C-alpha cells in the first residue's frame, strides 16, 4: 500500500509516517464543492445542516455502542457533532478534517461542552496517519463523496488499516440507489424535495453544485469497494434513493 501502513495483528498502528506523496497523489487541499476553508462557510454549514445535531449524533453513538473502552476516528469530522458526542460517551476520539476552520470551530464547541478526550488532526482521508492504538470504530458521515471513486477505494483501504480486527466502519453519505436509467428524474426529484429557499438552508444551487462538482456515486459501486477493501457489510440502509448508510466489520 502507498503509505506503507499495513496494520499488524496487534492493536497498534505500526507504520512509518509517510513524509512525502508521489507527484500523482490526490491533492486533498484542492477541495471540491463548498469552501470549508472559509470560516464564514463553516458557520453557515453548522447552521444549515439538519442531518447532524448533538441529539442525533448521540443516538448514533449509542446505536454503535461506543463507550469509554473505545477508540474512534471520525474522518471528515466537520464541526464536530459526532466526535464530541463520542468523546462525551467516554471514548478516545480522533477528529480528522482537511479544513482548519472546521477544526477550530469544532474545538471551540468541544471546549464549550467539556468534551475532553478528543484530538483534532488537520488531515484528509488520504493523508491522515493514525498513530497509537488502532480504532474500534471509524466513522465518516457526509464527506466521502468529496473523493472520486478511485480515491474512495484507497480511502477504504486506509480505513481498514486504521481498524482493529473486527473493528467497525460506519459510513453515511449521499449515495445513489435509484436505477441508473432514471438518473434525470431521480436527481431532479431529490433537489426539489430537499432544497430550501435562499437564507433557510441548502438551496437548489447548492445541490446542483453537489452533483456538478462532487463525486457521489451508486450504492453498488460503494458496496463492491467496501467488500474489496476487506469489509463485511452488516447493514445497508437506503434511507432515500439518494442517501445511504452502511455498518461494516473489518473481515478477519
Ligand atoms: C459536509 S461536511 C460533513 C461534516 C460531518 N461529518 C457531518 O456529518 O456533519 C464534509 C467535511 O469533510 C471535510 N473534507 C473535505 N475533504 C476532505 C478530505 N479529503 N479528507 C477529510 N475531510 C475532508 C470538509 O472540510 C467538511 O468538514
């Protein structure tokens, strides 16, 4: 593997940190879609998002069974709702995001609610070098679509290496389960259903930009990638034709 980070059977990550990337490696700093390097956009994001809230993320933490015995990595942690709730449940949490303004915002939220065992890392799916105890859980929500499919596969491969044997991956994202032939109506219907008027949340323009500039893909592509990376899919929930979540175990 590129980063030389194959995990040993032990519970510790034993790679040599990768100090440089090949010239052809994906540049995660050139982000597609919303510019989360802009602190204003970060505030708007936190205000607009309806999918993630402290209450909803606490439900997910409990559903996954995260406790003080666990190490959790949240990739693309954003403004930190999930990472903070996992830390409040007592877990040792690594919140990873490529955007420093996102991490700054998340850190201040964590401080405000007394979430202590939470480490912030400015890094991406393809560059985060996990150190120390392997994770019991890797969680990534609403972020993986930022990568083209080839690089999603590499990201899954890297997630496998961050997990303990039998560790859990929870993935939630804009993922398409509609029949490909219906793509036009499926995307139009999705946008009509979820877009809000200007000033009240994500607009039609925002969702159009998602399709134009980001890399959401079909569920069957994601599923094949998960399996090829070495995950067993325990649960696949197609929340809507444009939205899915997966609970996977690192297959032994
Ligand atoms: C839509 S937000 C989702 C945040 C959070 N997971 C949630 O559910 O609310 C996407 C996040 O992914 C981050 N991001 C974008 N590209 C990334 C990359 N290559 N690696 C890690 N995080 C990335 C963005 O900075 C942003 O915080």
